[in-house]
């Protein structure tokens, strides 16, 4: 089974940017759904953005216009470009993937994103 490893998290000031990367140990071409979730302390895990092999993308309302999800099949990597970061974006961000639409069965270990006020 493909394994996912996230990177790119860190500490950034309000208004700053980060780019998260999710490297897969194998081909991502069969992973119909790939996405980014996040979980803040005391809150439920929520879907931030997702991408399908058909090119469709979806975003949580709270990140629309600020975050951009993309895939690089040649590098077997999923990205999340995060701009205009806000303290409310502070969370552990998880990469997830699955062979079926909207079903995520493979998860990374997460990367911490902290946005200071």
C-alpha cells in the first residue's frame, strides 16, 4: 500500500504563506481522491481541500481563495499552497488519499502548522 509523508509545516506570521507537500511512496495515478485535512486542538478533523484524478477540486469555505491544492503525478506528490494565513489556520495538517471518489483510506502522520497573531 502507498504510504504518505507530509512536509512543509512550520511557524509563520499572520498573512504569511506555506506550501505543504505530501510525498507518496508509489504512483498516485490510481488515487482517485487526494486531499488535505486539518485538526486543531479540541476540534474535529475537517476537510480543507481535495483533488480528484479527473481534475476536480473542492475547498472548505474558510480557505477558498487562499489555499490551492495541486498534484504532480511525475513526482507522486500532492501540494497545498497556503496564502494569507490566519491564526485560525493553526492545526495539524494531514494528507489523505483513496482509490475511490471521496473515500480516504490512506493517511499521513501529519505536519504542524502554526500561525502567530
